[in-house]
C-alpha cells in the first residue's frame, strides 16, 4: 500500500494517538493557532491513561493507575483542577519480605527513619542524607525534563543556543557533576551498598531502579533511574510522593481532551491510523484503517517509536542506520497487570482490623532482596517468567468507592519480571496459570484473598500490545536506561522530537524525558513543531 499522497492539507497538524502526551501536544499546537486534529484508535481518549469497566460495576485504570509526574505548567495551562481533576494523596508504602519482615516508607521522612531503625540504626541515620543528596542532584536534572536535549553534533545556531543554556545549568550545579556522572554509570546495587547495610531497606528503595525493565539492580546505569524518580516528584522531599485520580485516570484524559477542544483542536476517536503519508520526502498526512486519507502540513506521532517507524512509515522513507537503531530499541514489556473485583478488602496477615487500614491507602510491595531480584530479571531476559516475582498491589476503591459496587473493592496488581517474549509456550495459554500462582504466592500475606475474588482481568505484555497499541506492551514505550535517554531516545541524534522524515515528529513516552504521566514529552514536542512552523513562515 502506497504511503504517498497528493492534495491540499486540511490541517496544519495531525496528532496520531490520543494518549495524555498526544492530548497535551494537541492542546499546545491548537492554542498557538494551528488547525489541529487528534486521532485516537480506541473509542475513548487516554491511551494508557484510561479507566474501563472490567466486570459489571467494577472499573479500573488498566494502564497507569497513579499520578505523580505531571508537570506544574501543564496543570496550569490546561486548567485541570478547574476541570474537576482531583488527586487523592496516597498513603504509605508497605514493603513485605519473604522472611516475614515488613518495612514502611512514609511521605514523612522522620516516620520512615523510625521504622528503619528496627533494621539498622546506622541506616536510619544514613537515609536522610541519602534522600537529601538525591533531592539536590534532582534539582540539576529536573529542568532538563522541560528542555529539548542538545544535539552533540551542533549542526545549527539553535543547537549552539541550547548548548549554552545547558552549560549555564551545568555551571550552576558544577559541584554535583561528579556525582551525577557516577549515577549514570553505576548500578543501583553499588550505590545502595555504599550507603546502607540493611538488605530490607536496599530492596525497598532499589526495586524502583528496575521497574519496567528486564535489567537487574546490579546492572550499570540503573542508579540513574532512582534519580529520575526523585526528579519526577513535584512536592516536598520524601521517599514516595504520588496519588490516585478520583474517578480513575480517565478523568485526567477527558479533562485534557476538553482542554484541547476548547483550544481549537478536533478530537476523533475510533480513528485508527494505518499509514503516515508522504510526498516529496515529507510527511503530508495519514491514511486511516478504513481507507480515509486526511492531509496535513505535519504529523506528530504519540505512538511508540517502533509503531511509528516500523509499522506506520514506509521503510523506503527512512535511512537504514536509523531503522537499525529503532529495531534495536529495547521496548519489550515486563509485567502482567491484574485487576480483581473482590467482595471485601483483603486484610494483611497480622495487620487485620475493621475497615480500611493504613496500608490499603498506599502501595504494597512483596519483595525479593536485591540479589534475588537480579536472578528474577535474568530469568525474564531469558524468556522465563519469574515465579515467585516481585508483586505490587494497591486498592484504589479505598480512595474512590464509586469504582466498585457498594461494599465491593478493586485490587490492582502488577506482577513483575514477566517477559513479553516467552522461551517456552505463549501468554494466551499460560496467563491464567501464571496469575493463579501469583495469587497463591500472595496468600502468605493475604490468606483470605482467593476466597474474596469475584472477577478478574488479566493483561499480559502481549495483551497490553493488543489493547493499547504499545509495541511489546511496554508501558514506557522503551526502557529507561542511560543509552536510551536524552539525545539517544529513541535513536542517536534524534532526541529533538524530529524524525528523518521532514514534517514527522514524535511526542510520546519514547522521547525525552521518557515514560510516566508527565506530559513533558507532549509539551516539548509541540514546542519543536511550533519552532519549525515559524521558520517555514519566514
């Protein structure tokens, strides 16, 4: 099928994909005066920021289920608070271990320190210093989230200006340059063993470095991901800061869609893009799955890089070396998402009570220690689903009872170290068995859980790919390792949201600054589109 097109553009910009970054990009483009069309393949906007009914009366956010990274400028510009987006502050994180121990991480650092004392008085003294050090380093990284990465090749005047801006930033934080470089190069295990002695504390902190990845915590470069988490926080210092969107993540997506429409964008759902059209080597619009062609002066893809370039583009429009980098871009999913409809809240063994308990308001982590996590991740890289695995649980209905029938609850579970590519068998025939094993594993902490389950929804990495259109089912559109960040995300020299095809841009999580519900990718991508649009008008 040809990807070539003739004709007059009906739009100044088409945004492919109505996920949150696509909606953000569409908003800023329309606000700047561009005739903008946002196309979404599903019946509703949101992408991985959605809330769906998975059983009668039970609703769950089937992609992202907590919010912690959205940039303040986007909150303000899209007037999300006045549009009804309410974020309920989450409770503490309760870490559970195979030896029967547990450790609390609170937003209140002093309270966390008190609990750490049970494991190591020395670590209790070291934790505030560690947190302050990461917070200080994050101050140097956070401004980069809202800037376009510099192109080290310095090919035009704009690159020189960006380089000077980066150099000014480096100069302000030059005392931190050594530590920042170390974080990019070392492993989470190395960093944590320099600071702490408790295996329990290191496991509680270190698993964040390998979430949505198949690399273990001893892999060089994973220490930076801990810093990325801190740089993502917009509040005061503390080990964890995040919350639940009241009504589910769909409320956020719908508010963003409303903002984009009010700014002048057109939003169409049930409009799957089959092909990005080109003419004269430039992007000129899209062809939908139903055969309809829509022309535009430029196309902005919120799809992941592999979907954009390997599925929607004609390979003949792209350089071979670029295609090689995109094919090698690591974007295989690593977890099974499970939503359970339960007739009552499961109670943690030894922490029972009447009604919701403190741990129900936050997240619970069933932890391997770091060495065990390395082994689980190595299994995943070999195509072997880890069993047992690191499992994350939360209970969104304690914040918002409307998500389930009266008296019922939703339990959201993430089972990690579950590779997209299995060495033996396939996900369709094995996913029920794998989830059964995980629920059985959880009974050592939640003995009543199996008897409470009335409904369940299972989304393997393969299901995430099918349902949400993310290549490999990777929630972040690609791993967040140093070789896939900054000007190397998604390919070396293409970190500016532009592509080898003039007029084709990216704005999704496969660009800088990476995954998470930050909106920074969409805002940054729109800024680069508008810069180029101004140059074409001169």
